[in-house]
């Protein structure tokens, strides 16, 4: 099925409302695509347009209230939300701010109250800063404060239905990678790989492919976020393609390393095997109660002997409605893992002193007793297509 | 060529720096993909990951300074920017805020100064709110203020090189629409149309297709932002597909209306012809010195006789590095058009009293004497594929 049953949203709302009590919040104000969708199921690519702000107010009890541009009323009306208040946006004088203020007054029973917004690491407030200032000025006795990270914490633990969606997205992206030989041939350019992989993923069932990055070289790659260019991939190079594939609003995010003609030099093959070993070590460490930093340490032990020298910053992250979600697998992140958390394991390794590196990425889910792979693991050898 | 010559960025910097003087700003702080790319050329899909903040500081004179996660250093190093300061992100203690504060101290020659951020309508600040508050607290005598909308104003006027990129994106999207008969057949579902159009656009040269929406029905559609579903398009219905197609970082954004088997009922054909007439009227009104609201009024005259009753909110908008940009074509927007502005003309019309509507969209550029079409105009008849 597309989306979720209303019970799924009811459970999410209940979870957040009890966290709001602990955090001393009288309401939550959500503004981003993922946060709004988390509580409503409102799914559209229309957020690609930055022109309009969208607001969702979660009271201390009861259902969320949508305060949104009228262009979204029909679609929001198809969700489980029934209190939908609209204005004709864009409005240069008052782009929903008095409507939102009135909604908060009603929910909070006056002009005061503590309104929480996601404000911590990896968060963003999607509304014009000036309108946020106006919101504060309109009610000087109302506190707009950080939400104590309760939204990101709630979203980090996925339901069974969410995990199935991510598993499905991983399968789609994986089937597209299985057909990589169709697009990686002598003379293939990086731009052709980008387009070709998107086409394969769409054929295999992707809704959208918003993220692709690739790197290639004899020793690995110097950059893992670069866009496409017209450079040709050569035989015996390693080429990495990293993708974010969406199916029904949930992402897969992993990469694969390939060569054509012949495998790359032995040092690169050995380094890749080490990465695969590192992700296996991360997987072994992954269980309820383990901390995010423990997974980092397990992988870093294999990759650098525990030197913590990965300049990319992290060895994985949460995954779900967004390509990357909290938490990060970094030395400082002591968050304990819980069943239902979906993570990427993404160790990287230097292959020479000129800064070339390899990256390898898989997706996992924390279970009651350990972890399970969501991706068909690659390795320990780089995948060779069209051998000479 | 990919990207632009350094002279393009120098001109953009010079334009903004003179606007900063008029606005009384000592520096600009930019945080979004489009704003950072506008001054640097930094092009990557990595912004799809919300985990890391990216900062660009534009001093009153001299080149912009990038204060960014180390994972972006290599790619930023390929641009014309040479002052690149990095930290290993994510950092839970200090995610670039002290590095950014030190950069601002250096640029502003102390702990004061007026720092402008895009804060008006259609803007967004892409960094955690808590980190923005920390930035303010660290320097209580520094003013972080709205930029007086100088960034959106600067970005709204495109250079010749930018216009060529948008023209190219429009041609790619248009060639994909020309092949619509390959994907719209008896039994085609909306989901197949979404995937099929993306595939066509990629084959025709799109880099990414981040936006698609579609509507269909005998009388038109009730929703113009809805996602795909498994419903089948029927013969004699009108089906609208609206897309945002990216080539080299610039968008085309327009829609097309099709039928298969037979044309829809006469009322719908007439309504569509009226929309085409409306966009022609918008085009006729488009010239330097005309105001955004004049284009709205010209189109609204044709569509509603001047009643201003379009609930979608607007009849077009700016277009460029983002799917939608300032200004909006609405009654209240009195901004004067300038040569180089790229706009969509997007009138909509009601076809019955049950709320069904049609939308028609083209892309234009304001020239020295009037306007020029960037899209191959559609109409006055709905495009029929596979006639019975």
C-alpha cells in the first residue's frame, strides 16, 4: 500500500505528545517536508518549490492542525488530518503568520505557552526568518524554543511499516546496481553513468532518484560528493556510485564500487576488502544498547587501527524519509541504539598519500537482538563487469 | 560548458557588494544551496543530506569565503573560491559556529558589524536554529538582520549565460514532452507516467528531474501537486504533467496537457484555449518596466474577466537555480520587470463548479524590448496522442 494506516500516525502523535510533556512543551511547530509528513502522510514533490511555507501545529492532545497554503488543501484533505486551515499564498503582507498565530492562541488557550521547534543538529526551520521574527513579535509572552530534539529522536525509530518501505527502496536500488553492466562500458562518461543509473532505478521501481554522486580513479577517488562530468571511466579504475533512491517517500542510501575490463590494482582491492570487513564489524557491534560511537569505533578499528582519522567526518548515519538522518556514527555520538533504528554503515579508507579514498556503504536495521541487513551486501571483491 | 567563467561570479559579487552598501550591510551570510552556488559555482546533489550546514560569507569587498564541512573541501577547491575554511562535520559540540564567528570577526574587523541574511518571502535559512541563536549569543554586539532582499533581487535577473542554461533545460523538457505518446497509452497509470517522463527527460539530456506532479480527469483535475498513484488515465480525459527538469544546475518548469484516444469534452478544450490565450496576454504584457502584477492582471482578465479568483494563489513566478523563485505573479507584487528576468506564465482556470481546473505553463525571459519564449508554446488545442 501507499502511505500508512491512520493507526501509524496516531502512534507517532501519541509518542511525541508524551515526549512533549517531559520536555515541558505546550505545542510543537513543524515546518519541514519530513516532519510534516511524519505526522500527516502529506506526500508531494511540491516542497521543491521554496516559495511557500507550510506549518503543522501539534497540540498537547488531539490531532495535528495543518496551517497551509490553499494550493495544498486538496491533497492534505486526502490524509487523516481534518483540521486544515489555509491562506492564499504567497501573500506579501501576511504569509500565513496571523493564521498561525491565531491557531497557536487557540491551541494554547491564550497568548503565552511554550512552542517547541526542531532546532538541534541536523534540523532546519523551513520558513522565512523574518516571518519567524514576526511570529515572536506578535506574541512577546510566548516562548519559541528548541524541541529538546524529541522530533528527531521519535523519527529515528522506525515502525515495522516504515522498515518495509526502506527495505523495498533498498531492493529497488540494489536491482538497479545489479544491472550496472548495462551502463558501465568502455568510454562511459560519468554523466552517462549518472543518467543511466537513474533510468535503471526508475525501471526497477524508484519514484525519484534525488541523489547521485560518483568518483573514479586508479587508486580510488578524491571526492565523494562531486557532480557528473564528461570524463570517461577507464578500464581497471574503480568507480563508485552513491545514490539516494525514493520509493513511497522513503530512501535507500548506499553505494557500490565497480570496475570494467579488469579489477583495479591489488592495493585498491585490498582496501575495499578492508572496508567490507569494517562494515561487517560495524554490523556485529550493532544491537540495542550499543552506542552510535561504538559502531564508529568498531569500523575505525578495522580501517585505521583506531586512529579516528576519517576526514569525511562520519562512518554512517540514520536513514528514512530523508537521505541522511540523525544520529551520525561519529566518536562523540553516545546515543544508544534502539530496535527499529535504520542506519547506514559507511566506512571510508585512504588508499594512498595523495588523498585517494574508497567508500563502501550498506543499510541496516537494529532488531531486538542485533541488526539485520537491508541491502544485499557487496564484496569482499570490487564488482567486475565486462571482464577483458 | 559546465558552470560559468569566473567573470560571471565576479559580476555577481560586484552587484551584491554595491547593493550591500545601499543596504548598510557589512557582510552577507548565505546558507542555502542556490545562494551559495550563485556566488561560488559549487554544484552537488549533496545538499539532499540535511545533516551538515554550509556557510558562505561575502565581505564588503573581496571574494566570498567558504566556511564548510571538510567533506566539501575538494569540490569547493575546484571553483573560483580560494579562501576555504573547513571543519569536520558533524561536530556535536561546535558545528562550525566558532569557525564562522572567527571568520566574521576577521571580515568585520572586530566583534560588531551588520550581517545580512536572506530573510524575506521565499527565503529560508538552512542551518539549525539553535546554531543561529549561538551565533548571535557569541557576539551580542553584532546585528544579524534581513538582507533587504538584495540576494533574491540580484538572483532574479539572469545573465546571458544563465538564460542559455534555462533555455537548454526547457528544450530538454520539451523534447521529452514531444515523446509523450511513448508513455501515455490505454491503461497507463499515473505512476507509470511519472516514471516514464523522468526516463524520457533523462534520455533527452536532463541531469535530474526533481519535480513532477500530474492531474487527470474528464473535466480537468482537482489537485495540481499530487503524487503518483496507480489510477489509470482514461481515453478522453485530460492529463496534465508538470515538471521541474535540471540541466547543469538550472531548471525548466512547465507543464503540458494531453489526451489519448479522443480529445476531452468541448468545455475543457475551450477552457484550455482560454489558458493559452491568457498566457499570450501575459506574454504581451511582459516587458521592462511592467510590474509582476500587470502580468497577473493581463492573464486574469482572460481567465476570469478580472475577478482575481484563482485559489492556487498565483499565475507564475521566477525560475532559475530553483524550481520557483521570486517574484510571484500575484495582484500585490508591484516589482518592475527587468531584462534578464526569467518567469513562468502559469494561468489556471476552473472548468466546473465541482472545483475541477486546468493549468497551463510556459517559460519566458524578459528582453530589452519585451519578452521571448523559452518554451515551444503548446496549444491552442490539447495535444492528442494515439487518436482512436
